[in-house]
């Protein structure tokens, strides 16, 4: 019976760790997206904003092809 309790505890700890990693990762991803939106030039959303390299901005735009389709055609 003690061994079964240990397995249950290990499973619960693993579940908590996975949930924690998911929450942290989601928060970082959301922060980066908001940062990118706030950096976007309102007159030219294709222009590389400060704080990004051209490669980083192209990569960001490629994750949102519906929003940046005219930028990605260039």
C-alpha cells in the first residue's frame, strides 16, 4: 500500500511540474506577442521595429500570416 501511495505522489508532483512549465511558457509567449504588437509601427506594420533584427521580425510575421500577408510577399 505504501508503494502505491509513493507512485501517486510522484504522478502528482510530475503533473504539478508540467502545469507550472506550461503556465510559465504561456506567459512568456504572451509577453513577447504583446511586446511585438506594441513595437509595431502604426503606419507601416512591415517595418522592423526597434529592438528586433530583420530576421527576428520576419520570423514573428511568419507566425501570423493572416495579419502580415502583404509583408511576407516582399
